[in-house]
C-alpha cells in the first residue's frame, strides 16, 4: 500500500492539506546568540540556568563556539530592548563569566528569534496520509525531545499498515511527555510561591536520589511511556516540598497556613492532570 508521510515540521503542508486544526498555541519566544572563546562551567554538558523570567540554555557547538538561548515571555519586547531586559532580569542568575559576554553579544550581533509553540499530538493522519515528528505536534523545546519523538513516530509507523492504530498508540505513548514539557516550562517560569517551593524541592530530590535522577532522565528521553512514572516523580517532589514546609517552614506557625500550603500544592497537582495545552504558565 502506498503512503504519503508528512515529516515537514510544525508548519506541515501535509497536515494543513488533510486536517483543519486550530493553530498552535505560542507560549513564549526564544532569543539565540553565539558566544566565542568562552568556557562553560562544566564542559561536556548542556547548561540550564533558572531564576529569570524564563530558562537560559547554553551548550557548546564546537571548540570555540557556545550557543545561548533565552526563553522570553510573550510581550511586545523588541530586539533593540533585549540587552537591557536580559541584563535587568536574567544576568544575576548567570555565571559572571557568561553574563557580560552575553549582554555584549546581544548588543552587537543579530538576534535569532523562534516562537515556542504547543500543539497537542492528537492527529496523526488518515487514510494513506501519515504524520510524524513536529508535523503531528510540538512541546516546549526545553525537554529537547523533538528528534527522539519523531524517530519513534517513524519506527511505530513502519511497524503497522494502519494509520489510525498508529495514532492511537502514539497518543498514548507521548501523553505523559506532553505533561512533563508543560510542567518543566511552568516550574522554571512561574514566579508564584508554591511553584518556587516545588522548584527548590525538585533540585533537592534530584541532588539526593540517584533513583529519582534516573527516573527523570527516562522521562525526559521519552523512554517511560505510561503516566505512572511521571505521577510518581511529581508526587515525590510535592511530598518533599510539603514535608519541608511542615518541619522547617512557615507551615509550623498555624494550622491555617498548613492547610493553605496543602491546597496550593493540590492545585498544582490538579493543573498537572489537565490536558497539557491548557493553562501554560499558570
């Protein structure tokens, strides 16, 4: 049986030809520049710096070049205003050896912008037309999962002649990863108090537990296909945050404070159970 496969990215012409879906949701923008002649704090690793309005990613391209991308919240910010915006809100969370060259590069280089769009992976094709990779849907790029998911789409499609069955399987397999991408974006960008507590607890849990680090890496690599590993990871972090507040934090003051904190964490968990395209950043 002949087949037409659309692997033509998030603006897929094949998808637009066979499916009239709502446009993808833009959740933030990424500004990118290249820095030369600098060392990373830990060579051989990608670096994510949190604390600003969005995460900053830095990684090495070659012996002399580092790429830095800055997640910028949706706003009417212009490229000309970006250096002062980054200096004011991001640089105190960056290593000093990186912060100054970054601001200089933003002033002197053309900045490359990309929109971070979310489209849930609900439509994989019909009849002889099949979609793979970003043509199906996209998550926030913070999880760096696009290539992995696209290759697994292709592998699944190669093993079946039924596009509908392929779609059902891939929707089930990727659902937890879509939730993870939404959660990672929120935990790095949301400035509310409960999210800050959960972010600190996530760091503490990952530093202390090799098992939790392994589980998180499997989730980030889309190796865990069911919802239970993600649920377990989230509950572990939330439980650590609540325990810290009950034992050492402000929850020791009154039972009302304890109840409010429990309610805030439960609200976060309820948000996690929603479809991942809804309520980004809130």
